[in-house]
């Protein structure tokens, strides 16, 4: 004899917890310094990373009071991705251009 169980799927009303992060980067395109502002109600240890098109981490910077300044003078011109993390979890990403 074989027993078969069927679990009725339950619905999920809201996957997001409502904590969204909006990231502003300026100036875009950047020359030397990139200013980062993270507008969110989240708290915790935040940091930002600059990734190239291949996903390799080029720079890392701490975020203090939801703001950071990243020195991008040492990286070549091109398109990059700035990724924001809170306690090691990715919360937002934005593209920028380096002149």
C-alpha cells in the first residue's frame, strides 16, 4: 500500500517587508568622488561595493548615517554597479558611469 499526501498551497499576501532602500549616487558620471545616499528606515551595519561588469569587487566603503563617499579616481572609465549591503544582505543596487 502507498500513502499519498496532498498539501493545499497557501497564499502569500506580501513577500516584501516594506523596508525598501532608495539609493542616490551623484555626480553621475563621476570623475574622482562618488557620493552615495541611502534613503531607508533600515538600521544596521551598511556598506557599499563597486563592481565591474564581470561582477568583480573593485572597491568597498562603509556607510555612516546613510551616506558614503567612494573614491573612484583609481578605476578606469566605464560603467559600474554600486551595490548596497545591510548586515551582509544586498538591499539595493544602482549603475553609474566613471569618466
